[in-house]
C-alpha cells in the first residue's frame, strides 16, 4: 500500500543539536485538509531562471519575496521558519507513518525523494509569488550541472559557503560523469520502493546520492558542529540556497524524462503514484498532494529556462 499522509498534529519533538531552536521542528497544524487541484491550464507559466543568468529585476523580486517571507510571524505556516520546519519534520523523525506509530516517516533515501521535494518547492514558490503579488514568480535554479552555472549571484552566497573549490572540480568533470542523470533502470534513478509499513530509508536514487547530497555537505558550514545549515537535514531549509539547489534537482527529473529514446519515464507502481503528503499553500490552507499530482511540470504550470546541457552526450 502507499504511504499515507502523516497526522501532523502528532508531531514529536526531535533531539536537535543544542545550539538550535530547542523547541522542535514542528510546523503549524490544522485538521482541515483540502485535496490538491491543478492550476487551470490558462495560468501563466512560471519559468525558473538559471541563478547565474538571472536579470536584475528578477533577482530583486526574489530578494524581496524571501525578505517578506522571513518577516512573517513564525506561527504563520507560510513563514520562512515554518517552511524550513516542514522539511525538518519530514526528515528528522518528527512525523510518524500514518497507521504505524513506531515508524518514523522519512522522505529521503527512497522513491519519495523527487516527488516530495517537487511538491514542497511548488508551494514554496507559490507562497513567494503571492507575497510579491506576482503569479509568474519562479524560483531560480542553481545550474550546477554545467560549468557556467557554478557561479552564484552574490545574494545567494554568505561567508559560510565554502563549497566552491571541491564542488567545481568534482561535479564539472563531465568526461567521467558518474552522476549525470543518464542512467539506467527506473529504480536506480528514483530510489527504492517505500510502502506503508516499511522501515524508512530503503535506498537512494542516483541523483539523490550524487550530486545532491555532496552539494548539501559542501554548502554547509564546516565550522558548525553539524555542518549547518545546508549540511544537515534539520537545518538545510534555513538556507535560502536550499531552494535553488532543489530547483535544479527537480530540473534533473524533468530533463531525464526528456532524454531521447523514450525509455525514461515515471514509475507506474500505484503505491508510488498514490503516496500522499501534506503541504501548506499560499493561502495558508493545508493541502493533500499525491505523487501522481507531481509528475508533469507543465500541468503544474512551471518550467525551466533553456540552458546548454553539457552532460547530455556523456556516457553513463
Ligand atoms: Cu530534503 Cu536536499 O534534501
């Protein structure tokens, strides 16, 4: 059976490192839940720009939207703090699997990785757009799969980001690209099956392992005990660069399916398709999203700026 959405009113305090917020990472709760609906087909497309190519006006919008989100009160489910906590709650054991109180719910290390993060970013982006009243607002993507995309706009960097050197030399080695999303069988791309009653973390897919996780670690601060923010699940969402990183992870899923040959498509197992999560939307409403709602970016009314894809011809 598919993984059911967690009962978020049963959020548990998780042992977080002491210097962090001692409270917990539990986002706001509600018992009123609505079902996901696709935006209408006439909704304008949001085209996510490559961060290194972003124009001044879009960068200013991005900065303003993030600042507004950060200025919302912590108990607003759309606040930056609540949104970061959503990520923490779904991966640090704060939520249990519905019907299996002894099992933590974990959305990494399995086939839930791509769809969960896609839905999470979908709402994060919509909240930002609503805050600046721009229905075309789109999250920049960190184009780390191309040498030109290494450079981040200064606004996304802080003195605690130490990642540039190892990152540049290892990821951009496209001649022996171990991570390039060309592979292989479906489950090696998506990650291992994770169904109701299963223990968490059955196994990661290729992109989740590399470069996704490496980039987290390299973007975390090695001088913090746990590599905060990006280097640790509980704190990763507190760094705005997280969302640009995941915007590109999301783009890898989109591009992978477009590789010619028609062999790369979504999993058809109904336990995957019907797995469900809960997210807060731009109107502070709690929404139930199924994996099958997340498969088609066009139906979700967003896409990505076209940029050169140097790994496309690389042999896996
Ligand atoms: Cu939910 Cu990049 O991790």
